[in-house]
């Protein structure tokens, strides 16, 4: 696993070492000036929002800045300093650090850029910063960041001018300072409160794992939003996310880096199918982290997950005055995995009794404009949908984002329906997105968020709103299915009883690529069925082996230097006689020597022909940060053409494997759809479990594995691994 030099401090276990960042009794701004700048803006914000602690500036040229006492150094301040915000040129930071150490400050955030964000001297400067933090044990955030805030104690230490501030349950860890404004302002404009927000910049000494851990222990934080460009400490990140899941605190994340432009070409199919971003997706899914692509999606998803309720399932009912909304909904919901089950007969009859004759009663439900005049329709509709025991989520659709008067007929109907079905999650969703419109009447009771609905706020925009609700349902499913045996951190350093012999097979192999027979010996060790075969070095020997195996047989050249045998004419199939066997041996040897005269050729493998059946592939890459990544899918000649692959991370069980198979486009065909033969998926699932053990054992030894095809018999009698390619891990870990 990749290591790094992120600094840990003596109070890591409880997270108390970060308290002085968010709950300081005193703050000093180093680098503030009457001329303006980030430091000065932070002072203005701390004053504007009423931070109650002691506030000072440090600048030897002035005695006060913005009405705040100014001192020549931190040592000159007559009281202890909990938090120091540093906004000076990078070449002046070392002197500030010396001053911090002498003054015994509690925590530091360095806003200054000019470190590893710039090359040459900046990299060395950041290395010295890390060494200083490690030596002193003082937590340092940044450099190259944008400040932090805690709405609860009015610590608004960012150089941004907010027009509103409200404490709440959404906290954020952001590598990008720009996102502070982009994320917080839309939430505040809707009345959704903010918890703690920190920008981490270069993450030299503290990183996303530290702050997820801290927010997990923060009682006021209900949702953690993250923007990440890197995972500097993968195992600590995994453990932090698992702690968040333990406490039911969802993490919503933008993780940039989906481009595969830097991906190296791989020997095996698996490497071309499972790129680095596929691995990140699989890791985050395993951890229950909700990955989103845009800030809009992050806002809506965090808003939905801030609800204290978790849906029992995915059964959704939708009601609106708008027929247009009903028409749009199904097309937008399908990609989100949201369906609208039909109304139960009794519920449909109840609604037909109150709806006008021209109305069509269904789910999604159009109440028609008549409901504006006959409010009994609204009340009957919402109560019926909530209490018919057919739905887990009820959505009320509105035309545009605005406050809802809870004294209106609609507001009262929502309140009564929610009270009648406390296990149902209610959501109000606008068809259009955009900024939330405040009430014209400041005394109007609003639903944003509303305690009657367990904190579920308005969701803005059908597409983003449905994705957010889908994330809420998915997170509830994740928590229900989660168990102690499939924790990602649990597979580290585990070894099975096969490990010692497996290690000997790998290390005895002379080439960087194992021969097919060496690879199959490894598979067989872990109980994965392989073809019977033997190596021939002469034509007569090949004929004798073929006869012993019984015809038909296949023959393949064996050379650690020839990875793709068919490219050199090194494979002959369906050989049916002794004479043909000898002839095939000579053809294979001649062709291989012609194409690769420099290659060392051991001979020709004579192999039994596997019985026909469904061809699958099973492979693994070994991510330098996250370890084994297992890919399974349709195999044979269709691997590259269809790219129908699901990804798993050990540890996993048969239920996880069946779910992965279900995500394949060919899932219905594999399960015998349209009258086809049903593949032996039970044997395949057992094979994948064994393969996962192999990969966990040898994560430090193997670069890639590709088993293709694995033939699953159509009569349910098992499977056979026909071909296998295993590469050793190179010194650089690839």
C-alpha cells in the first residue's frame, strides 16, 4: 500500500487535537494588513459574525487592524493562542512557524500558496513544513487553502462575504477553496444549516481522513460533504469512512480524476477493463460513500441525506397538480433506479371516489387543477398514498422552488399524512432548480427544513432531486446490508492456509509472466477447477499425452515471453487424432520460432478440451492504494467487445457476488432468460470467493490476473478455468 508523510499527533485517537481548529478560545491572524488581503477579510468576517473569542492580528508594522489589536509576533500576544491563520508569502512561513512553536499555539492553518502546488523550492518548503509539524505535534491544515468555519460558534474564518449564516448538520471537507462559496451559499439561501467546513489545500499534514474522523465524533454533524483530489492515506481513509457508516453518518463526495488518459497499457484484459477510476467507484461503493459529479448534485444529495429518516425500500409515490410533471417523471426516474409501483386496488378505488370523472388515477398521480378548488382531493390523495402500505417515499411535486405555507390546505394535508404514516419518508420537490425563493411574508411558516417531516428539506429540480432521493434509498440499503465480515479494512494482512505454497509457486516462476501451467497450478491450489494438461517437448510425446487425455485436445505454446499465444500461431484447437497431435506440435513450434526467434520456448502444452458452456471471465488488478480489485463478466471473445464487467473488492460473500452478476447486462441470459440454458452460477460464485482469497493472499506479489474463459456448463455440473495469465508485480508496484 502507498504510504506518505501526513503527520499524526498525540491525540489522534479521539480527534481532540483538532478541537482548537473549530472551537478555539482565541484566534490570531498572521499577515493581516490595512491594505486588505485574505487575512484582513478573515478578521472582518470574524467580527461581522460575532466570534466571541479573543481576536488579534500579527504584523510588526501596525498596532491595530480593523479595530483588532495587532502585535509584532505571536510571542508578544499577552494571552495563549488556540488557532493561528497564516496569510503571508510562503518564504516567510518558516519564521511564522518558529514563532508558533515559541508561543505554544494550539493549531495552525496556512492559507499561503507556494508549496507543493508549485514545483522546485515549493516541494522542499512543504517537506520542511511536514518535518516541523511532526516534530512539534501541532496540527497544521493546508497550505494553499481557504480557511475554515464553524457556524455554531460564529468562527467564520474564511475570506468570503456571506449574507446569511445558520448552524446545522451539513459539514464539509474541501480541497478546493472555491467550493466553499459554491456549496454553502445555496444551502444557506434555502435555510439549511451548516456545521463545520474546512479547506485542506495541499493536505501536507492533515487530510480528508482526519476531518471525516473528526466530524464522525461531532454530535451536530449529520452529513459529511467532501471534495477530494487524492487519498493520501488510503487505509486511514477507509477506516474513517467505516466509522462514519458505523454511526450512520452519510458521506457525499465529489472525487475528481475520472480520466483514464494516464492509464498504462496492460497485458491482460482485466487491466484494460478496470481503470483507476473504476477502482475508486468500487471503493466508495463498498464504503457507502455517495459519489456525485457536480456541486448541484452534492447540494441536493446532502440535503436529502440530512433527513433523520431512512426509507424502508424503493417504492415511490409521486403526486402533483401538474400533468407535465407526471409525464416527465418516469423517463428521469429510470436512470436513478426509481420506480413507481401501481396503486393497490383499494387505494385506487378510494381515490376514484373523490377525483373528477375526467381524471386518471395512477402513480404518478396528477391531482388536476380541480384540486385547487376541492381541497378534499389533496387531503385524500396524500393520506391514501401514505397509509396504503404500498410506498416507502411520497413525493409532492411543485412547479418552482419556494416556501410552502404550512397553514394552506396543502401544508395541512402534508402534515396530516406525515402524522398518519410516520414510517414513510415525505419529500417536497420542485420541477425546476435554481435559487430558493424566500417567503414574501416573513411570518409565513415554511417547510425548509420542517420538523414535522423529520428535517427533510425541499429538493430542487426533478433530475437532481430524484438522484438525491435515490442516494438516500441506496444509503439506507447499504446500512441494512452492512455486516462486520465485509469491511474493506478487514482484508488487510490476512493470509489463508494456502499462502505459503502460493508464495513458493510465484517466486519459483522464472519469468515476469507465469506460464499457463504455473498459473493454473496456483488456481488449483485454491480449489478453482482447471483443465487437465501436460507439457510436451517432442512431437511423439505430444501425441502420447493427447491420447492419454482422450480426444479432442487443444495445444498451446509454452513460453513466459509469449503472452498472447494466438498472435504467433501458438494455439491449435479440436485436435482429434494421434497423427494430428504430432503435426500440430510441429506447426506450433515452427510458427512460434518464426514470429519470436529470441523467445525461450519450453515446449507445447497438451490440454483437454473443456466441455461447451457459457464463457465467463474473472480477473484482478492490484491497485497501489486499495489492493485487489476483482472483475467478473462475460468472457471468451466477447470480453473487449462487450466490456460487460462488474467490479468487487474483497472481502465479499456469495450475496455480494450475486449482486455483481445481477449488474451485468447479460445477467438475464446467464440466468436462463428467453428459454436459454441456465449457467451454473452457484459454482461460479464459489469460484469467485476462492479467487478473492487468492488475490488477498498475493496482493503484494501479483500485478494482474486474467482467467478467460471460465466455462460454465449448461447442465449445472460445474465449471473449468481454461486459460490463465498472471503477471508478477514489478519493483515500481505496477
